[in-house]
C-alpha cells in the first residue's frame, strides 16, 4: 500500500520517474530516491498510515478549492475561469467579480455545466467536477483579483490572483527590427583599474560601458551581482548567493558616494597606510575578498556616519533613502537584518557562516528574539539598509550611462538558479524551500557522477500557495537598472534535478515546475521593465523546450564550440537561430587560448576532475579532432588569415586565430553576440572550473590588463570596430 501511495504522490507532485540521459538513452530514477525526495518535500514516508492520510488530504484540498489560488493566462479575446464543485452544484449559478490591478471592475454570472468539463474525481462517494468557463472580456496585462460567490449570496467562496500576461517577452525595437548587436560579458570582480580597491566596482562598470558604446557595442553583460555575505567574504561564488533580490555591496565605489568627501573616510583613505593597503589589493593576481571587504566596510561605516547627519532631515537624499526602504519592504529589512546579525554573531560565537549555524532563537527571521535584537541594534541594521541603497543608486548610474550612450540594450544582468543553504532568502521564507534536497545535474559525458550544487530547491506547491509572488519579486528586482536579463539554467523554469542531501548526484530525479505560468510572469515583468530575456538553455534539454522558449520571446543561447552537425563539423553562425545570443565561450569554459592549448584538460587532470586516464585521453583526442574541424570551418568562411595553416598540427593560438574566431561569430544571424574580455587579452587561466570548490580559486582571477590599457590597445580597438562592422553587415 505504501509503495502505491508513493507512486501516486510522485505523480501528484511532478517527480519524473524516467528521463532521457545525456547520451540519449532512457533512464530510470533509483526507486529509493522517490521516497527520499517526497520526504524532502515534507511527506512522512516512514509511516504508511500517515502517508496515506497526507495523500488523501492533498487530494481533498485540491478538490475543495473552488478556484486555484493563482491563475496565469495570456492576453486573449476571452479568459478562462476555472471552477471545481461537487456534482450537485454543477448546475447552480455563481456570481463572479474581477477587479483589475488598475482598479476597473467586471461582474457576471456563470453556471459550471455551461463550460467545458476538464476533470472529475470521486472522494468519499462525492463526485467533484472541474470546469473551464470562458469570460468575454478585454483585460489589461497585470495582477488582478477574481472572486466567486453563489448567486444571490454575499459570502465569497473563493478568490484567485488572476495574472494576465503578454504572449511573449519584450524585445527592444531596434533589435526586433533586425539590428544585430554585440557586447562583452564580464565578471565585475575581475576588472582592473588604477583606482579601484582591488575588485571591479560600479564606477569601473561605467567606464567599461562608455568605452564599449563609443566603439559600437550595444550591451555589457554581467555575471550575477546578487548579495553574498559581507561577514563571510570568502563565500564568493556569484551562483551561490544569499539573496537574488538584493545587490553585492562589495561592488560599491566608496569614493563615489556623495557624502564621502565630507566624511572622516576621506582622511582615512588618503592616509599612506590605507593607500599602501589598497595598492596591495590592486596588485594581487587574485581578488582578496576578505581584504577588499574589510577595507570597504571600514570606510563605509565612516561615510554612513556622515550620511546620518542628514538622514533625519527632509533633504532630497534623505527622502530618497526613506522611499527606498519603504519600497524594499520586508525583503529589504530581512536582508539588512541578516547581514547585521551575521556580523554580530561572527564576533560573538565565531563561525556563523549561515543561519543553520546560529543560535536557535535566531534561526528564522520572524522569531521574537530577532525582532528584539533589531530593536537593540537598529543602527547596525540601518547601515546595511543604506549599503543596499548606495549599491542600487550606483547601479542605476551605470544604467543611465548606457542609455545616454545610445546602447540598444545596455546592461544585461544574470539571474542565478538558486540560493545557498545558509541564505537570507531561506532564513526569511523557509517554507518555500526543501532543505533536504539539493539542485544539481544528472550524470553526463564530462561529469559521469553528476553534480550537486548545494542549492535547496523551491517547492512548486508552496510557490503556488504563495501565488507566485516570490517569482514576481525575483524577476522584477533583477530587471532593475538593465535592458536584459539572462536566466541561468533556464531549464529551471521547467524542471530541476533534485538530489537527496545524503546521496550522490546520480541518485536524483527531475522535479517539474509550472513553466507556462513562470514564462507568463517573466513576459509580464519584461514588458513592464522593457527588459529582453535570454534563457541559458544548455545541457540536457528535453524535446520541444526550445520551441516553447522561442514562442515566449525568450532568446536562446548558442555556444560556438557546442554547435556541431551530425558529421562533427561546426555549424556556421549564419545558420544559428536569430532569436538567440551567440558566444564563443562562457565563464564555465576555458578561454580561447586555454581551449586551443588544452589547458583545461591539463588543469582538470591536476585537480582530479578526470581520474580516469582513458577518459581523459579520449577527451584530448576529441579536442584535437574538433580543432581541425574548427580550422576547416574558419578557413572555409575566410574568417582567419591565410598565414594560419590548414593543418591543426601546425597551429597554435595567436592573435590572428583568436580575433578571427570572434569576427567569424559576429557575422552570424543571432540577434546578440557575447564576447569575453579575457580573449581580447589572450588570457589562458579560467575564471571558474566547474566541479571544483577549494581545489581552484574560482571567481577570483582578475583580468591581466587595466581597463585604460585595454581601450588604448591598437589591436583591441581594431577588433571592436571589426565586430561592429560585421554586426552591421549581418543586420537586415
């Protein structure tokens, strides 16, 4: 009986028991993983009686909801009302009322049996039926409220959040009309300048945006700039954030803050000792996150003291800060409280890496002890509120520069797939997350054991109960101060590979999410924020998803090295889909020089990623063959100089081959082309080695040149103008 209930629950909760693996073969989920994942979703799988009772409760709860708590629809000539009733009420008249977000009201009456019967189910000899009744309305896009009651009755039986979304995501007019654009994708922390504090900052980003725009680029892409852990700076992965709604305050340019010059921080920073400290941070090959964060926080606290002298007044900046706090709501308060409390706990108890390591009375944001601590330490919390405001203000200034420079798209931001276990998002809304499972990836060719990323997944049932508000907030906040949003691992909109925390990654299963609902919300927010959407759809992608994303206006992702035909040859970028971003490499891949010289494979052997020598040698052989096919493609399109041999055995990576590949991509059909500054500088070291943590200093490697040197370099200047010329010729 228990096994039967488990199978029914697995189906009910959208856990896929079979899938197609990376080799194209059918694969089955390990049987014990089903019960473990149900346990992670809160089911008492070790007690057959309780499990059966819980299943019955879930089914009854579904059918006793007269309407779903949230409904996402697309703009149309008529709109569906979904109603579930016992069969004896199917002929009864109901009154409905819809109030739009804009305040307009619509009313009417329906009888369930006049609609389409879509489902039926018997519970305790009572048959329930679900109907779709179409309402002939003209509705604006937005977040509306639909309620229903028995005709003649005053009591509202049910209320649903009725979300009306556009058919597809927003695309900037220039791009929609055929303009082909290019820009660099960068890791902000990698940028070097003569003036930053050992890490790229928002002022550096302004410089980069302005220079790219002057040479014909239309965007600058960023890795995630989500908030991390100021009290734990070495937790530096942008893809394991504390909150995806707020910003990483380490990117603040302290000296660009309005109040800096009048504060005691100015004297501190001007001192010989502090300048020596900054010089050491700048000259380091790797980002010293602890050193940078400590230096910035020391100075920022002094600037904040200066700001406090005007904070209580009615000045323009004081009012702007108050407005920011009000609009940020509970999420912002939780972020600031978390950061302030974590700093306090590091001082008092030692390793306070995340809320799971905190004293019990502080392990959840809404606990009384947390409120008491905030009351006693309001100034510390205010400091972190202020830091988020300053970061938001400086990012907005970059966005303004992009717009003033005439960029067609401007900044594009990157939305990570999840948050780390000790994050403020989980601390403030723990019910939404399944802490006994981790997001990851199933086994594939380069990772035969699969991957576990240490990111607890959202529970799709709880997400629906919360009327998708966490996703609304997430999309909206990440579309702030930019022209495009890249969705990392866009398959998360459809499904996530979940692994029980105690198991290896191959013992996982896919958990499905309501992709059409999430794409609808994404499209709605993209129009409201005039933000183009890019979906990173690499890896194991089920059939039909590319078409679904295209229909919803989401730009696909095309990586040059991955676009191979059945015969192994490389597909011409001219044959890539238009509604896509093409790229030569990404932050998870080797640089061009690293790829060509197989540095990534040598590093992988050194780090223990490829313990099987036979597998490694096959990868070397595949790389050699692929390089020859790349040469064939490049020479065939006259994209590289004639002096480069057609025989791969005689070809090393040089500037002619490097830059030729980039211009070759610029001739392609994709709307967007992303390039890497590392390749302009002919660097070899990667910024990230997937599958490693402490084995390699991920997310710390800086660029080898200062930005000023980059934009004064004749060869780089010529490359940028060549990219612009090639993109213009590729435009309609």
